[in-house]
C-alpha cells in the first residue's frame, strides 16, 4: 500500500515512524505544520486509515520492520 505514496508522503510517514513531532517533521521537511497536516490527510486517505493514531501506529510498525 505504501507504493501509492509520493516521495514526500513516504518521507513524512518515515519521520512519523521515527517518533518525530509535527513541528520536528515540519522543520526536517522544510514545510509548514499546516502542510504536514494536509500530507497526513492524504496519507490516511491513500492507506484507508481513519484516525491519526492509526497512521502513527502503522508508521511506527513499518519503521521497526525496516531495521
């Protein structure tokens, strides 16, 4: 399902999985926090996730499997 994500969305997903906060992700990606929220909405839609907590859990689990 992650194949549906753009490079930017995948980067945000990866940083979320590393436990970074919204402000930290915004700084790392050189975007505004509102842009981060918009990207999260797109990711949730593409991955059929309903809540932010679902996205965070999914991202953390994915990140852990990468190591």
